[in-house]
């Protein structure tokens, strides 16, 4: 299974890269913090080397020993895994649900730094995210240029044209999800060419296309809005770098076309899955664009800075997004976040990890309805924009999965196929 390959090969590779990153920053830690910085770096590396060894030799998963705010919730979840009626008692790296141990590894990486001040705020994945951004320059320029040209006459577009533009930008945001560093174990995954030119050719690879449903939801929300009710869209973000830029362009389009009045972005509160977006990545990306020496890139950055200042763009990072729970547990574990999402007219969930958490990361039959796989997670109408990188997929037509499987055995994990999958909620 992909789960086995991930735990056996990909995660140790990621840990090795993290250790290497800390080694390379040794001098920087010394310059900033003196001997204390070097000592902290050594302790963090020793913690991570031990973690890598535990993983590779299938040791039991141990409780978290740090004092961070989410530690108790993690340890409760470990107890829950221990007491599963069909479990093996003591969860270990290769004898546990993939979603759980993969999330657990990233949480332990965070602990390795958080427990070792003064380097406790160092993001071991920051360089990779920045590199993805810089190596995707051409694609970012193409997208920003296209978008700024579009804004010039957005007021003159009729409904049909607006719909076409929304569909284009939804697809750009979907395929932006290919740029995933945890999938490539941190190897280059930048977007090199203009994402707009290849959209036509990519259409056959969208296995579920619910863009019409997203459009009619937004248009109806816009028609029914009153003085007191804003149309709100929430984007649950995935990767920084090019994918984040494609999400920001989509968000700006929603505001500029008056399909939405405000956009809430949900990111991660700690470095997560190599390239996931944190608050720092979000602000950094907008600043980089604003100070770029390309007219349309900087125009985007300046406008987006303005959206944040005006409060029509809001960034939130609830710790639930970095817990091992799938989303069907959100209303119990994080009722405050669930209530926040209920205020939205539309939730856009980006990426593969969010899809795994939406569907409980189970090996469903391909034809199981998406609504059913959500297991009562229905805070608001939602849509998943996701390229397939793990063997979980629901909501396909009878025979659709089997047909692709016959010619492409790797179809569920290659990132070549995508879905824009909608659920209307209750």
C-alpha cells in the first residue's frame, strides 16, 4: 500500500532532510544564540535521530512528553488507539493507521524544536517552501499577469463569462495541488510553466467535476444576501509556494467578481507535512509578491496586503488542523472551530491530506457517495479540490475506477488525476 511505502521510505527520507537542515544552520544558530544555539541544535538532532530509529524499527508509539497545549489531546488519542477492539493493543509505526502515525511524526518533529529553545521557533521546512515559490516564478508571473488583465474588465463580464473565469481559476487551484513537498519527500515540485495553457488538456483527468454546483451555490448566495449577511467563503489551505498563490488568486477573484464578500483562510499552527501553509508562509508570500520587481506580481501582493488590512481576508490557524483526528470528530474535539465553519457559505478544502481527513482515510468502495464518506461532517456546503496521492477515493461512477485501474495501476497515487467534489451539506 502507499501507506507502507510512505512509512518505510518517504518518512525516514523526510527526517533525514530535517536533520540535515539543522546541521546546515549550525553556524547561523551560533551567530544568533552563541553556544546555547549549538547545544539546542545538537539536542534536537539527537531527538530526531532517535525518532527515525523508532520509526524504522517499528517501535511502539510513545506518549508526547512536552508541555505544548495540544499534548494532552495527542496522548488521549494514543489511548484511544490502544483500546480499539480490533487493534493490536500497543500502536507501533507499521501496525497503526497511516493517518495517525504520519501526523504523529510531524508533531514529534515540532516537539524536537519546541523543547529546545532558543531554536524553538525555527521552521525546518521553511527553505523548501521558499525554494518552491522562487522556482515557480514563471508560473506565478503568468498567473498574476492573467489575473490583473482579467481585473481590468471584470465589471463588463456577463454571467457566462464570469462562470468561465471561476472554472478556470478553480482548475488552476486544483492542479496547483500537484506542488506538494511531502509527496516528493522534499524534492523539487515547483510549477515551471504557465498553469493556464494546459487546462484544456487536463480536463479528462478530473474524475469528479462539480464546478457547476459550486457556481450555482455562489450565485444563489449572492442573490439572497441582505444588508446584514455577507457571503463568506473559507479556504482550508494545503501547500505554500505556487499552490498558495493559486488559492490567493482564486480568493481575490471571488471578491472582485462580488461572488463573495469575505474569505477566511485556514492554515497550520505549526510546520506540517513539509510544505503546508503556516501564518508566516501566508504573510511572507504576500510580502514577496508585493516587493517583486514585476508589475503584476507586485500589484497582486499590494492588493492582497490591503485585503488583509481591511479585514476582508482573514487568516486563522486552529490547532485542530494538526491533530490526528479526521474531520468527523471536529464537532466533539474542536466545537469552536466547527461553529466557525458553520458561518461559511462554502468551504473549499485543498489537497490530499484534507481529503483523507474528510473521508476518514478509509479504503472505501469507489462508488460510495461523498456525502456518506464524510460521516456526518457537514458544517456547511463544502468542496474538495484535490489531486490524488493516496488510495482513498469516493463518489465515482460505477466502473470508473476499475476502468482507469486497468490501464494505469498507479492512478490513485500519481497526482495525475484530480477531483472537484462538492457536498451540499445537510
